C-alpha cells in the first residue's frame, strides 16, 4: 500500500526562519496600472528562473541606464538623445530577462515528453504517484527537474498532490503543464490506468511541439516583418538623433513637428502592443 504522509500543521513560532520572497506587486488582479506592471515583473522574474532578487535586476537597469545615457551625453552633450539612450539602457536588462524566460520555457517543453514517459515507466512498477514523482525529479535535469524537485519536497512535507502541483503552470509560464496537473489530480481522486494516460499525454505534448514548430516555420516571415515594423522607426530615430544632436530640438521646435512626433509615438506604442500580443497568442505553449 502507498504510504500516506501526514499533513504538517503550520507553526507560526518558526515563521521567522523563512526567507521572505521579494515581490513588488500584490498578486491580485485589480485595475491599478502600477500594480499590474509590478505583478507582470514579479511573474517575469519567477518564470525566468534567475537566482537573483528582482531588486538586483532593477539595480542593473539603473546602472545600465546611467552608463549608456552618460556615455551618449559625453559624446553629444544633448539632453534629448541622452534621455533616449538612458531609456534604451534601462530596458536592456529587462529584455535580457525576457529572453532568458523564453529559453527556459523552450527547454522545459523539450524535456516534458521524456519526463512523462519516465513517469509512466515508474508508475508501471506499482509505485505511488508521489514516489514516482520523486524518482523522476531526481533523474530530470534542470530546468524542469528544478520545478519537479520543488513539487517532490512539498509532497514529502505532507502537502496534498493537487496543492503541490497547483502553481507549476504559473511558475513556468507553460499552460501545457495544466494537463499534467489535471491528469495526476484526477487519477488520484478517481483512479484509473495512469500509465496509459501518461503515455497519451506524452504523445499529445509531442504532437503539440511538432505543430508549434511547423507554425513558427510557416509564420517566420510574418513575425520577422512585424518585429521589423516595431524596430525600424526606433532605429531611424536613433540614427538621426546620434548623427545630428540638434535633430530632435529642430523637430520639436515647431508645432507640426511636435504633433507629428507625439502622434507617431502613440501609434508606435499601440502597434507594438497589438503585434506583440498577436505573436504571444500564436506561440502560446
């Protein structure tokens, strides 16, 4: 019979030994724009899997902004170009974190089918789900192995399986892991042939990866064009600004120049948000 672990009770007197998780947002879905931005940044840091607090990344953004902006100011001695360069320097570390999150999610998706097959083989020997997860977590390399080890430690502490797996999709940013969460939770409650279900789930994930690969290949030109449309106006503005330090001053000195610039910035932001949302929805994993 599988061993039933007792559920540990909370002991507030020992709460002081735990390290508080550094966050900026409240974690609630409210309409406060600042809180939504903070929640997005907290989620980005969590899903990127970087072993550093969010404040360190923000400090890096400030250092990068001061360095790039100061370098441009020394070269051109123009406040508008300095502000533009400082903005680019501030966003550079955040873009790097987003790239790290994308690489981590891709690595987890590639590991997932093999992990499901290994979990099915472990369950086929008659082991419990908790024991099978512990074995698979020990054999799976990072980054997926890191998340599975966290789930395994929670199970060893007596946390129910459903609660131990609950935040796995949020921690990784992969909605595909909802299938694993639902499969194991339903099987524990109702029973059934877990091995067959896991093998079918593994094949489903492989088919999904194959479909996403074909989709990316078919839409590569469209995605490149969309990204070029976002980057090209900024590149043109940066080129003329760094080529002529007084370019922005001359442009903004007239009313039509200011109005055209403001209109262009607003349309650029709207178009960038629209295009990025379409790209995100088409690559949802």
